[in-house]
């Protein structure tokens, strides 16, 4: 069986890949859509948003100890708002349609960190009071800084509040795929991590479309933890617990 690989086309996933046929043939899609592709069987292995494991434990399981996490700021998961975050009650928050995990993290922070409940999520084009941006769009610049002067890095806020790392995505495999079928491709990802993190100019050369300097690319890539240790998995479990508390309340409501 040839595994169908998924690839999130954000700069922070580039360390897993080389400029080769594997990357070229991987199914590229944003996090939210990647979950749908995995559920429909169009991909077998992908860096899925962690909420996919929460919502579909019968379908997906993490493989290996690699993914995308931070200990502090992520720089590309940002809440931009007209007012301080504690004043976001009874407001409309625009959410980029690419997100799966970050919008759930925002719910956790608003409700448990700030006690803000009566907000609603809307599309970005509805002139919201605040907006959640992720990925390369968040990284490449803030829209309307005068309209949205307050900026909250969700991963930094999570770490300041809980002391835990935050896991955005981890490599997951569809149930039914044997671990032995993943050995070769996981070795490929590990090898690329070693090479790309040792010399991030490789990634800069591949992603000239970002129009970032080599130093900017390196700084951003080194923001993330790609190999997971026990503390990172503890952060995963802590977020899962809080996310499930919100989900249980919403299901009753």
C-alpha cells in the first residue's frame, strides 16, 4: 500500500519535507480541509490539527513524536481586536476559514482565562470587532493595524496561563494503516527535520514566494518544536481536557 500523504502549505510545515517528489505529490490543503480529506480517505497520513484526534479518536491516531508545537509565542496564530481581549463580550469575532485547532484554543482562552462567553464567530468579511488569523496570512502582516490595535498571540497566552507548551498539529495516521507501513515515510520526515533545522536557508530557497529574508525564515522556523517530548504531550492532554469541557457544555446547550 502506498500511503497518501497530506501537506499543510504553511511555512511552518516545510521542515518535514524536501524539495522532491514526496512534497510535490502530497495533497496540499489548509488544516480544516485536511481533516475532511482524511475522514473521506483521500489522505492516509498528515499533520492533522490536534482536534481531529479529540473529535475522531476512532479514526485517527498520532504516529511518531513529531508535529508542530510551541513553548510560548507562535507568531502566526493571532487575535487582532479593537478592544482588549477581556472586553470582547457581546462582540463578533471574525474567524479565518482555514482554522480547526486555533479557533478552539481561542474559545478556551476566552472562556476560562478571561471569563468571556457571549461572543459570536462570523466570517472575516463581516467587519468584525476582532479577527483570528493563522498561518502564513497571520505571519505576513496585520491588516488594518489602526482598526485592530490589540494583538494577542494565542500560543503565548496559553503558555503564560498554563505553563504548558501548545500543540497545534501532529502527524496522524488513519485507523487501519499499520505502523510498519509508516516506518519509511516517518524516517523521511525525521531526516528532513535534521537537515532543514540545521540549515533553514534550504527552506528559504524553497519558499521565495513568502518574500521573507533568510533570517526571518530561520527565526520563524525556530519558533516551533517539531519533535515532541513528555512535556509537549502533557500540553496536548491539558488542552484536550479543557476543549472537552467546552464541547460538553455546548452539546447540552
